[in-house]
C-alpha cells in the first residue's frame, strides 16, 4: 500500500513538473492599444452644437448662460467651428451646455486660409 502511494505521488510530481514544458509556446499577439480620440465639433447650427466622440454623437443647446472659450479666449457661438476639439460641461439640464472649451482651428477657418 505504501509502495503504491509512493509511486502515485512520484507520477503526479513528474506530471506537474513536465506539464509546463509542453504548454502552448505560441505567444499571443498583443492587441494594439486603442488611440484616444477627443470629442470634436461636427456641426454648429443656430443655438445648438453637435459633438462627436468616437461612435457617439450628441447635441447640446447653448443658452445665454453658457460660457464659451476658444483657444483660451472668451468667445461666442459664432467662433465655434466644425473640426475643433471640444470639451463640453453640461448644465443643470443635461441637454444644455454649461461650459464649452474648444481648441483648434476648425474646418471652416482652414478653407478660408487656403483661398
């Protein structure tokens, strides 16, 4: 009985020691880290700004109380252009923008400079 137990223990230890040597040696390819794409203004119409972030598009109403900053300077809705990177802080009503901070030139300004 002791001999059978002794053999069984050695077989188990041998199997445990050899198993990692035969484990899959193929390394999985690391998936590329997704790049962060900041929210961008996709359109500005009337008193509404539409912002696209990755696959999500959301519209915000701009009120008289919305603080707008473009490239570090106080601005108006007329200064917001499609293509600008934007950070929108919602107001008390989630459909309204409390603060908009935009950076960049925007696609409208680029067209004007080329002409």
